[in-house]
């Protein structure tokens, strides 16, 4: 029996499945198409962990948006009966008195978010792995933590399926079919045509390619991460004792031990721009990145710096020129939408992005003001 879709979502990463679930809650008949499995290891959402932080320096908008996402993550924890958002807190290491962390602290206080300023001696008392010489002070917010990313995709997909959302894996959309009324259907690599009243494109770092005719300015950067096993004192790096850490002035962030006793470290500073993501590089590591992790650790967490067991992981950011997301309707058609360009910091917002896109697509406007994320801030090509 064929089902008449009100919405087809192209891309089953966290944004696609969250939007699908919210669309279903608004009474829509939804099918999600993904070129691989949902979740899959090539997608940005297919990794194990993502940071959930409420701090964005002086940028109140993102702090507010993270605050709006928080109850939705907690609701997902309840519905899935899993700890997808694990609130083990986020600790941010300040190397100067009046930098990014001081701006974050001011915004958190103003917004009534629970937070603490820790002086070096207190930091050392609580978390003896940190070197008080390198750190001027630290900002701790206990409501932050880490999201089990691929499990969150799987759990959302399964909750959405209970609301009759259909998830179709191994369906690669290759063509968008338009007529005078807008987008009529999408066609997959096997030639099958998927019709719907409305379409949402959430194809992650493949979105630029899929919507090539619009010339959406998304640039991919190659981002390295390193997994290392502490040589000693492993117990004190467990999530119950060791919060997510970040030193955004250096770009570094990291997670407690998880998966076979490994800690993960990444760097949020933008890596080299690449034309295309290369899946063969997924498990690679450059000596340069390994060296930079060691020197960061030597300075901030010396007992971790001489790691001997380690491996690399590569992921790609889908960056917009201003690092703000794209959450909008496509300009030339009345029935197709885009949620992309998450620029390496979207995961934490996924539930509020999904909810807002669903509202925009069904009611024409969302409770969250999406003005900052409109496509019109860029010069686009006139689509064919
Ligand atoms: C290394 C790294 C670290 C990050 N750290 C954080 C963090 O700590 N905190 C945070 O908030 N965010 C973080 N992010 C960002 C976050 O992971 C992403 O913003 C988020 O996962 C994007 O989700 P998405 O659904 O848009 O894309 P994806 O998860 O990439 O999903 C897109 C899906 O679309 C499918 N697809 C693509 N093309 C087609 C097609 N033609 N047909 C059918 N299906 C298609 C793909 O197979 C894929 O499953 C990080 C990102 C990276 C890469």
C-alpha cells in the first residue's frame, strides 16, 4: 500500500530525525530518507559524544537557545529511558581574567543558569589532574555535560517510529523534481520517486552538494579528534568525577573516559578546508594533531600527556561564513526547507532546531525567532 507523505525529510542525522519526530507530533505523515543507516558513522551525528554547554561567551542568543533545548533533551531521556544527555557538568579553563569565560560567566549569571567560578586552589582540590599554574580560574556549570550522540539519533528515530514516522535507510537522493507549484518529489539513486507536500533537507555536510544549484556557501573543514587511554589514575577520569572540559581560547575540549577506557580530545578551531569529505580518513591522525594534544595536556593536565595507547578520528564541519546555522525555507519554492550549516556546534540544539523547523513547516512560523538563520543573509545563485 502506498502512503501519501505530507513531508519527506532528506537526511537522518540528529536534525532530520528530531524534525521528523516533531512534525509527526504536529500530525504530519513523515518519511525520512538516508543514504546510509540511521545512525551511521559517516554522519556528524554518528559519533559517540558531543558537548552540551550553555556557554557562548557574550552571545546571549545561543545561551538562550541551549536553555530552550535543555528541557527537550531531558524529555528525550525520559521517553527513551536512557541517559542521552548526561549532565556531568562542563568545566571551562580560563587562561586570562577577562576573556571568553568571563563573558560566559556574566551571561550565565544574568540568565539565572547555575554556575561557579573556581579559583586554582579550589580547582586543584576538586580535580587534582589540573595544573593550577596554567589556569587562571575555571568556570563550572553543572547543567552542561555530554550527549551520547549516535544513541540519541537511534533513540529519536525509534520514538519517531512509534509516531508512525517511516525511516528508510540506503536511499540516496540524487535529484529534486520541481514543477510550477514547487518541489513535487525527490528521486533516489535507484530511480524511485518520493512524493510529498513538503520537503526538508537536513543532509549535513552533503547539503551543499545536494542543493548545488542554490550555491549555498557551506565550506567543509577537516576536524581531528584523538582518543587516549590514561596511563594511571583512570578511575578519576570517569564521568561521575570528571566533567567535560574546554579551553576554547586554545580550541581544545574533551570528555571523560568512555568506551574501553578512552578519553576523547578535540579542537574546535577550524581545520583545513576540503572540497569533499573522504570516508577513508575516518580513523586517521596526523602527527601534528597528536603533538598539539600532547603539548596542551602537558600544560593543563600533565599526567595525561605521555599517553602511549591512542587512536585518531576525523569528522567534518559544515561551516557557513558566519558560523550561524541555516534554518529557512528555500527561496524559489513554497514547500521546501533547509536545516544545515551547523558549523561544528549544532548537536546540542537539535531538539529545538527540530521543533522550530516543524513549526515553520506546518504553521509558517516558529516560537523561536529564526531571523538570524535566514538564507537571505547570503548572496545565492538563482536556482535552476
Ligand atoms: C568533530 C565534530 C565535533 C562536534 N562537536 C560538537 C559538540 O561538541 N557539540 C555540538 O553541539 N555540536 C558538535 N558538532 C556538530 C554536530 O555534530 C552537528 O552539527 C550535527 O551532528 C549535524 O547533524 P545533521 O543531522 O545536520 O547532519 P549529519 O549528522 O551529518 O546527518 C546528515 C545525514 O544526511 C544523510 N544524507 C546526506 N546526503 C544524502 C542524500 N543525498 N540522500 C539521503 N541521505 C543523505 C547522511 O547520510 C547523514 O546521515 C561536532 C561536529 C563534528 C564534525
